[in-house]
C-alpha cells in the first residue's frame, strides 16, 4: 500500500504540471443575496451558440465548469422565476486558466410564469463518462406504476419473475436507492420496489464498470435509483393520485412538502401504494434415476399454480438541512417504509410415471402467506467546504433497521388417479422472521488539483448483524408439533473496513482516472440449532483505471478496467429452508466463498449521442443456484453454490436522436455471450449462450401541453448459471397533458399493451429437468393526476449516506 500511495503522490504532481485544461467558476444569488440552489448553467461556444456543457449549482449556489479546452465561450442561465442571464465573451487561451465570474445576481421575473419557456430539458437517456442515466422525473412512463416496473424498462436491465436483476447479461447486479444498498433479498427487494411509486423516482443510474469510490460489491455492476426531493424556496409541495387496474385494482397517492429559507431546508414526503395482483405459473419437473440414462425419466411432475396477492405499502421520508454558514451544512434524515403482501396460492400437482402417461397420484394444495416488513434508516450528515472550488469534506453516520416476517400455512390433500383419498391430508405452518441491524460510518474527501484534476479519498466502516429464527410445525393427530428437521436458528455478523483513493486528471484532450480500493472483511455465521460456526477473514484490493481520449470534437474513446467482488448475501449464507410450495423449497449455504470479478470496457462516442461499448468480464467461484431433488417424493430444491467460472463479453450500441422537432428517441441494443464452466456430479460441463436485448424509448411533443411516449423492449433467450430464460417483448405507451398553467398534469399509461411479458425458464442439472412458464400480472391501465403548489423553481437533490452499499445482501 505504501508503494501504491507513493506512486499516486508522484503521479498527482506530474499530472498537475502537465495539465492543460481550464475551469470556470461562479455563484448565483438572488436580489436579496440568497443562494439560488440547483439552477441549470449552460456553457455555449461563442461562434455558433452550441451547448457544450451543462451543470447545476449546489445547495449554496456555487457552480464549476471543469476540463474545458481552449476557446471562446459564453455562460447562459435560464431559471424559472428569474430573468435570463448571458455572460460577456469569455476567452480561455492561457495555460491552466481558472476564470471566476464571482457572484452573479439573478433578477426576479415580475411577470412570473405567464409564459415560461424552459431553455433545456434533460433527455430521457444520457450516456455519461462512467454511467448511463435514465431521467424519468418528467417522463410519462414514471406515472402510476411501480419502481420495479420502471427498472425493468431501463436499457440493458433484466428483471426476472423472482426479482433478480442482471445488467447486460451479468447477474449479481447491486441495487442502491439514493446511493445506499437495500440490504434485501431478491424477493424482499422486489416487494420494496413494487411498493415504491414510480412517480417518486427522479432518475436511474446504470454503472456497468464503477470506480473505486463505490463499494466493490456486485459482479454485474451497480444500479442506483435516485428519488425526488423538493427544494423550492418557501412553502411548496405537490399531491398526486392514481388509479387503474390490471387483473385487479391499482390505487396510489402521495404528497411532498418542503419549506426552505436561507438558513434551513425542511422536507418530507409520504406515499401509499395499493395493488391487487394475480399470476399463473405452470411447472414441469422430470426426474432421472442414477442407474438410468438421461433419456429415460423415472418420474414426471406437472404443476399448475394460481396466486392472488394484495400489496399494501407506505413509505415516508423526512429531513432537515441546516446551513450553518457558507462553508458548513448539517443534515438529518429519517427514511422508512412498512408493507404487507398477503397471498393465496392454489396448486394442482400430478406425479406421473416416466412416460408421462400414467398418473401415480394427484394433490391439491392451498398455501396462505402473510408477509410484512418494516424498514427504517436514521442518518446524520455533515458537509464542510474548504473553498468554492470543490474542496470539501463529507461525513455520514447511519443506523438501518430491517424486520420482515412471513406467516405461512400449507394444506395438502393427496388422491389416487380415481380421486379417492390416498392418505391423511398434510398440513405445515411456518413462522419465518428476519431482523437486521446495520451501523455505518463514512468519510469522503475531495481535493481539486489545479484546473483539471481531482483527488477523492475516503473511508467506510460497517457492522452488520442479522438473525433468523425460522420455525416449522407439522400437523400430526390433529395437533401441530415442532418440525425440528426443517426449523433453524441462525445469527450472522459481518464487519467491513474500506478505504479508497481515486485520482482524475486531464491533459488537454486526454484524461485519466486511477483508483484503488482496499476492503477488509470479517464474517461469522452461527447456526445455533446445530451449534455450527463458520468464520471468514480476508483483505482484498480493487484497482480501477479509466482512460479517455477526445480525438476530435465529435469522436471520443474510452478504456476502463475494474476489479470487483460478489459476496454471498446474508440470506444465501443461512442454511434454513423456505418452502415455495409443498414440492419445492429454497435453502442457503453457510460455506459459500466470495467470487472475484475482473471487468474490461472499451467505448467510442460520436457527437455525444451515439455510443459503442465492448465489454468483457471474468468471474471465479461465481455464486449461482443449483437444482436438486427427490423423485420418489416429487420434491425439488434450489441451493446456492460456488458453481462455476463465468465469462461475459458483449457489444452494446446506444443512439439518442432528434428525429424531428417533435419526436426524440433513444435506442439501446446489446449483444452478449455468457459462458459457465459448471461442475455437474463431478464432471465439468461448459454452458454457452448468445443473447440480444433491445430497448426503445420515444417521446412525442404534440402542441404546447401534450406529451406522448412509446416505449418497447425485447429480451432474447438468456443463459444464467444452469438456467435458461426464453425470450419475450413488451410495449408500453402513455400520454400526459399539462393543466392549470403547468401547475397540474393528468397522465394515462398502459403497461404491456399486448400482454407479452411471459417468463419461461428451463434447466437440466443434477438428474432433474425443469421447465416453468409464468404469466405475471403485467398489463395495466393507470390514470394519474398531480398538482404542484407554492412559488419558486424546483429541482431535486439526493441525500446520499454511507450504508446503502450493504442492504442489497440481506437475503
């Protein structure tokens, strides 16, 4: 580490000497010398007024336009509620030039908002240096649906029927909300996102190759969902209502309130979501005995399941920012959510002989599940500005509490082929609680290096404690007795200490970013039921390098590399069983090891609108579910294992085009290949598959107050571990009408118009061949209404805290 740090110090000095880019800084104030926060700043080339850069002022009104090449520019400011401003001609011709515009005063528009022209709006899809950004705040598609549906429409993102998320064909993708991990299992995360209204989402950031500043967890990359925050001056807010139907009723509503002065910002919001859902699943399981060749099955199971569920969720957020002075800000944040997901499943399962023609026995099962959860986050944050050039220190302290509980009842009747009772009906009930306490402290330091460089450094410490005391009872002689064979009490502790340094520097049209992150991990899993203890301790280093070359104004190249880790989720390490239905269950594995990932990316951009990326990643000890089972009992299970070596390589193309003055669109195509080297009963097997995905987002402006969106996606067949998912497509459309001088809007959205989202998954592993076909409740028609009140411009600000990178692993 000493050698690396010494090398970085020498590199900083040399980069500082040779850097040749420029910077423009300034601060926006109103007529009463109050800072104008989150205003858009546009940099224009003087000769053709072409916009070359866009930034926003921070909470104190400061802005920085960095890494500018030589030339003549103008700065333009257009902000709702104020008269426009355009600077004089700015000539940047000297070396290492930092030009300060000082304090810029914006004058109030006395004829406020009679006819307001927005100078620029963010496109739906933006391709930035290290991420793709999906700006959905003002999108029609963000009205009346859920955050999970919104995420499934993001370019390159695939969400399966279990809530598992992959990015560009790479599973194990980390999901953050407001820069924080969710600490939840796939199903728990799916419930959380189903219970989050889509109109609370500001944007979705997709990082296939994150820098050293971010936690190293997540072999598939990072998806960061950023929620809205209202920061208007004075008292402001909005209310929204929506209603519609899929197979059942959908209702929702919420409100945002904000009060802001020069010294404080007080904000809060509340949202309620209500969905009645209904889904259908067909599952075939073919069992092969060890003594027979694979083409001769011994048993075949055919199962039909109908599930009805009622999702009810409430989410709230409240906070206070104290602007102590121009250099110091202190903040407090509380974020919480509660939800219920009661469901009823009716299952018909028939067990046939190897030919599939003779019914051996038949069953009917009624499964009732009552799932509820409570999430709370408490955060204290502090920001200190050493100067107005971006030299700052931020600190965060978090406490996160998560509790969930599933009460489950499974009642099964067994019948022979004639329909007569075959044996005494069986009944099983489960009490499945899960609690998690997470403590996180985080420190980040940013130091500008001249006019074109920046050094980031930081530390993060986390302490995670999770406990599951799962109990199953079975009915015997009309009395429920404890089933010790399937019950389990498990405690898990994890501590991570991480430090990073990240350097970015430009040499004219060439820039480099080098990062190094080190993480020490200590884990201890205690299975109290069997008094089994598994501890692990390791230190890993995660370098990252990004090189960028601007060949000409229209042509840019980028090369990137990063090393990452996939830690087993807390749920994966827990060996207890969770019954999906009477004939299938899932269980964890306390002996899992982390998987290491190396990712490479080469990118080309044309006119900052068209982007081509070549990617390659290789993972060792990849964690993936395997299938096992017992044919005589008609029973299968899923269990995570360090299954294989995983290789992913692909080509993606993104194009953002203004087809006409009223039609804009972004198209994303991704061709990739997955290869898994799998151990199947002692023999190595290579599984390969090539896949293609396509996403199309289109926006149409009709008149001055109408906006129409048409969006579609296609997912071809995809290989993930021992499972293969068949292809499907989806088309959605919506319309938005502004009302009441743009203070209100009404939206109509139709999701999955042709009811084409169908999940078909198959596997052939461990002597069991499975096939499932699911028809989720994906088509819905939603009508929504929103009304904004209060004066002053609005923008969104995201409170990032230190604990988010852990929550995604509570499974």
